[in-house]
C-alpha cells in the first residue's frame, strides 16, 4: 500500500530535489549532506550527479567508481552520470532492448547525428534521474528520494528546459512520452522542489535571485535556500564584542607589550586580534546579505556554518548533515 503523505511534508518527502546554485558555493557538498540527512530519517536516497569531479569517494570515504549506481552509506546510493552512459541507458529504456540499442545507436553515422542534436546528451542525464524516481523493486520504489546535484546556474536552466522544448517541438514518437512524464515530475510541487545553494555575499546572492526567476519560468517549485559557509557571530554583542573593541582600540593593538615574559604570547596576540576582527566583519557581512536574500527571495532558509577544517571529509559532512537535518525538521512544524 502507498505510504500516507505527512500533513506537513518536508524537503525529504519529495521524490526529486534539484540542488542548484552558482559554481563554487558548495552545491555538491550540500547535496551530499542532504542525502545523508534524509537517509538517517529512513529515506532510501539516490544522489545523482551530473558530470561531477568524483568527490563522492573523498566526502564519504568510499572507493567505488560511480559511473553506475553504487551504495555509499546506509540507505544512500550514488551515481555520477555521464552523457554517453546515460544515453545508452535511455536508449535501452526507450527501445526496451539492448540489442536494438546497439544496432541503432552504436552505428557511427547515428552517433554523429546524435552529437549534432542540441541538448540530447544533457536530456539523457535528466531522463536517467527521472527514471530513477519511477524505478520499482519488489513492488515499492527503489529510491524514496532522488537528489539531483545539477550543474552550475546557466547549464542547469538549459538542462531543465529540455523536456518542455521536446514536448513543444518534437513530433510524437519515442522521445515525447518520457519527456511529458519528466516535465510532469519537474513541475509538480508535491513531488519536486529546487533547493538553491548560495553564499551570503553580493554576487552569489544576485545570481541566486536570477536563478530562482529562471526556475520559476520553467514551472519548477522552489523549496529552501541553503546559505552556506556562514561565519559564527562570536563577537556580535555582549562581553566578547566589548572586549574585542577595547583591545582593538588600545595602542597595544599595533604592537602589544605582553604583561608576561612569554614572547610567544606577545607575537601571537596581534594576529589573534586581527583574526577576531575579520571574523566579526565577515559575520556582519553575512547577516546583511541574509537580509537582502530574504527580502529579494522570501523562501525558507537553511543556514550552514563555515566548517574550519583543512580538508572537508566525512566528519565535516556528518556535522553539516546534522545541522541541515535539524532545520529541515523544524520547518515541518505547523
């Protein structure tokens, strides 16, 4: 029997989450953290990446080749979709025969023709993600949730526009049926939402607002905005702020004479003060752009802290998954 939908569904109760954002804002990291967090809440999750740089092994501490669907963690699977492999799977799905696919799609003249069709290889990857949202095993969905870690802003809009272009322009045939089903999935807010990832800075916020307009024009419902790499407000107010102000204002701030004979402390204290001042400035800048983002794009926000690790690996991913999962659950409350 189908599971009853919760009265206040969260991001994790969708069938497809599209994680999108400007390059360099931590889109893949957030997608991985959301996958891990959803799996901890009992969801069977597929993390589908589009021509990624193979970050899954390092982030999750595994050694698989993700050219095909592979397990990553308890209730988490991953796949790094490539155009060639996705087109092969799509062709087999449409023709319902690996033999026919080889006879049709693997001929040199056909391959040359396919490469000349704008967007077909991209569409094959989107079609693969759509297929996995429909895939059944033993009478139940193989995956409860597919998280699409899409390409950067401009490319993701092109990718997501392809099903509608096919439906509007291609004559009825093998492409149009799956394209209609894919378009139906993308534009159904019950099944699909876009998660926008940004930084609390000028250019990322501006591009996120533009991306949101592009997604809405495609009929894709917007879920939450993940504001990534936020500095903690350690020196915002109270004793910490007053103490920092006093130390920075003191003449000793430019050449502190330590009250102790320890030269190490005398050398380190100016650097510590400079770091504290920089952190307070970054925190204030973050707060400003969080407000700008909320005014320009009034969507629920998930705040992800800046994790100060030399390398971002499994422990940091666990911490980020915990933080995001708690906020997603808090949004569920009426």
